[in-house]
C-alpha cells in the first residue's frame, strides 16, 4: 500500500510544526497546514550552529540523512541539522494526507517560496533562530536554498546548491513535462482522484522510465558503471532501482512537487529580474555542478554563479550525473563530503 | 485524416519496387512487400555516380530532398540520387498500408538489416548498380549507412553518417522507450488497432513532447535560438513545430521505426563483436557528430570512429543539437553542405 510509505515506520521519527491556516502563493488557504521536519544534533547556546538541509524531488526529510554522520562534514555532534519536508513530500501537508476540500487532486499548487516561508516560521517561532550557519541542498533542495539566500539574505551566512539553478531552465521544464505526462497518462490516475496509489502502478512505472533516461548520464551506461554499484545488467538499474524508488509513492504528491520544481524562479520576488534577485545574496555561496548532469547542465550553473557576488563554482565529474549526490560510488561520496566540508568551514 | 499524409499528393511522386514475398529478420514473411523510393538525377553509363540517401525517423524519401539541389553538394545534375523509404515509413510496406493479416498492430517487427537487404535488391535488380559512389544518412539514415558499409563493404566506396551510431547506446534506448511509451499510453492507441490515426492525437502530442525535450539542446533554449528560426516563444517551437510535425503520422508506423532504431546493431552480423563488424568497412568513412546532440553524443561517435579504418571524425557545433541536420539556421545549412562536399570528393 502506497500510503504506508509515508508512515513513521518507513520514514523514521519526525516532528510536525503546526502552521495553522496557511495561505499559499496560489491564493488558496490550507486550514491546518503542517510542516514536517526532523533534527539531528543540538542547537548551541549562541544559536549559531544551525544548518538547514531541504530535500530533493521525491525525497523526504529522511532522505537527507544520507549526507549526515559522525565524523563526516555534516556531523551532528557539531551542527544542529534541521531537515524540513517539502509541501507535497507526503509528510508535510500533501495531497496524500490532507482532508477535503484539499485532498488528492484538489490539493492546490505549491511553490518553492511556500516551502521557504513555512521553514522560516519553523526556525524563528520554534527555535528562535535568527541566522543560519548554512543552508544547502541538492536539486529541489538547491532551489529552496536559492530561495532562502535571496529572500532572507540577512539570515543565510553560507549556502551551497548542488545541481540546481535559480530559475528552472526551459530544457529542464520539457524533461519535467515528459515525466509528469507519463504519470498522468495512466487512466487509473483519474485526474488525481484514485483511491489507492497502488492502482496507478503503471503511471508510476512510466514516470520511472523518464527518470531512468535522465538521472545518470550517457557515460554511466556507455562504461557500464552500473556494475560498480552492484547491478548485473543495465535493466536492473533502469527498471529495478528507478522503478522501485518511485513505486511506493503517491502520484499527486510527485506531481505537486514537479510543478513546484518547474515553476522555481527566484526572480519572482524582483519582478522577473534574475540579476537583481541574485544580487540580494550576501551568503558565502557555493555552486556545485555535476559534469554529466542531464537535468541541470554545468553551463546553467556558470550563468547563475556569474550573477552572484563571491560565488564559488565547482564542477564535480562523475558518471552518475544528477545522481552523483547519492554517493553510490566511493569517489562521489568522498567528493560530496569534501565539498560540504569546504562550505561549512568557509 | 492521417492516412492522407502518406499520399503522393503530400509526399510527392515516388516509385515502388515490388519485393514479392519478403522474409524479415523476425521470421515473418510479408506476402507482397514493397520498397518505395524516388530518384533524382541520372545514372551515368559507367554506373559510378549513384548516391544512396536513406532517411531518418519519422521521415520519408521526400524528407531527404532537403539536402539536395542544383549547385549544392548533392547536385542531381552530377549524381544519381536514390532515396529509399524505410519499412514503416508509410510509403514502403508499413502498418498503415499493409493488408491483413499484417495490418496495423499485426505488422511485424522490422530491422535496419531488413531495409538494407531490400535496398540492395532495388539497386542490383532494378538499376544494375554494383558499387555506390556514396551512402550517407542522418540518424536512422546513418544506422542504415552503417549497415550498408558493414554488410556490403565491396559496394560502398564512400560513406558518411551524421548523428548516428553503429549500435544504439543504452541511454538512447531509454530515450526511445520514453517516447514510445508516451505514444502507446493513449487509450485510443488500443494496442495498435485504432481505425483512424487521428483518434490517437493525444498519444501523438505526448510523443512530440519527448521529441521537444531531446531534439535540440540545452543551449537552444538557454540562448533562445528559436528566435532565429522564426518563433516568438519557446512554446511555439516545442508545441507548435514538434507537435505539428508528428500529428499527421501513423502511430504504428512510428513505433515500428522506433523499435528498429532501438535494436540497431551492426555487430549482429559478427556474433556481437562490434570491432569485427566495423573492421569489415572498406569505404572512405566519415563520422559527423553534432556537438550538442542529446540523442547521440559526440563520445559515442568517437568510440565508433576509433574502430573504423581511416575513419574521419568531424564534430559540428550547433545549438540545434540533433536537428542540426535540418539546416534551420544558415550556419548549419552551410556546414552540412560543406560536409557533404568533403565526403563526395574524398
């Protein structure tokens, strides 16, 4: 059953911050919105060791634990790590967990800014945090990092984006259109009004096909790098890994996240002027691009970095493409940890 | 009506070579297979000026006329240009034009080798041609060129492939899976047993979305190159151009072509040994890669070229990616004509 996937039994323990009536950028007001999150480590007395780590598409706050550990850069013995869930993650307010009139296909569109406004309330109201040591994220987590650095420059001392842009490129929007259409094309999706997400298994499988074609790289398959991560055949990776990742998820949740990703644009707060938006950033800012990323190519990172004061651009080469962040091969895991260390000590 | 698209009124005049009962690689025998083709120019007395130009996916023999003209490299006053239609093009034997028991969804799988065997009969039986001045093609036309150069090395004096590989890479197969699944997901497709291809307009539109996401390049959208080819907005290109290209076509025809593309592999004739297959090539061989091609990246061309004796690899830079071949911007058109001139005089 898809619904179980979002349970604490699967996702691990997490907290909820009650937002109360919460008005979204769409104009809709969720009557009792909730922001799920989890923390690791302890906030110190000076409240200057808080690190915010929003998650990527199809992830939850649990996913970002992959970056964290004793002895690693993101060490909970040193930092207070706050892992918020996106709206639509299935843990924060989402199509899968919101009662009528905003249930399932009725759940409104959400934006990256909706997430960041909710996270801001969590940090200030719940923890009394006025400045973040660091905000960092991968992919949609990077989009949220951009929104944080532009919207609350005074609060963000350091920021790092991995494989993410300040405004979603058109080419990437087309890739999203394909993956969403594959999901929606399943008649069982029924415009978002299925009763059990398992009924939409065909749509979820098709959606996984689009991910298989964009998640790694040409080189990953050309050089059979899947062997290095324990697969005996390419199909085992493309069908096995990718399909099993998405199969337990809720299609409406995925579609709300994807629409948010597609519309991501920090220049919405400066009337469409991207340079002006990025000019607001005062953080020590790191832009990490993955050399073979098929979703967010290096060049888009170069363009963003050129508009950010003191931005440091780093290109990380790996055949894993967009999935470099998972650290599936040891070099990736080491490079990501080194990158995080550089950001945190900057 | 989709069926009209394949008429002489739309496609222009073309001939048919009757193959009679034709046994495909699948083992199925088409009782009365036909190979459509058209020629431009005249075969000289020595029969040494024949140039074969097979076409790309979703094209017909008419498409390749875009490369041909008086004063251009492929000048019909100088060469005898033979433009064959693929099986599945809609003009040669195809799901859309074959009677029961091989009509529509019953039409068997076809291979690149099936095409080349039929073309070989056309050349030898109809025209008495024993050697081809040149074989050249783009994309699936390039796959057929590879098959010619490997299968009939003694007949192919010069060959040029543009944006094509000797064996379809896994990454490219995944892209094909996405586009085919988008087409098949339309309930009106009915496993290939629709009565009117217009009924599958949703599937055809979705299939066009996949093409919009792979046909050009990140740079094409980043730098708004669509402005240079007369579009006022990115959507006008992605939805307008791409969708209108595919909308009149027959879904079964497209799917048979795509399956053929997906399975393309010249090493099938050498027991899976690609090096041995490419070692058979004796032609002056040109490999043209398009720098920003999202379907067939440069590196795959490098790998093929390294296995071909005397291969000349040329990388052509254009934001048009896989669509560089269309010559939609003047630099592309000039570069393609220069490339063809180099091949023909080699």
